[in-house]
């Protein structure tokens, strides 16, 4: 797995949290045009998929 730091949270100038992940953006042909970490990493949405239900037409 090649996760990258996506978000760093500071409190009082001290690093408190680092959120790791992988993400990618694709064009209308499904080609990866932006990638942070490994875009081929397999992910299971599970309960997180509920947020995407908002975008269904």
C-alpha cells in the first residue's frame, strides 16, 4: 500500500493528526489524470457509500 499524507492537522503549532489515503481523478474516458498514492489500490466503500447516494439521479 502506498498511502500518502492527505491532511495534516495542527493544534497550537504542534502536529496532532495525519490522515493518510490514496485518491485519483479521472476524465470522461475513465483515464487517470490526477493521482496521489496508488490509484490501483483496491478499496471497499462499505458504509461510506451512503454519502454517494446523494449524487444518484
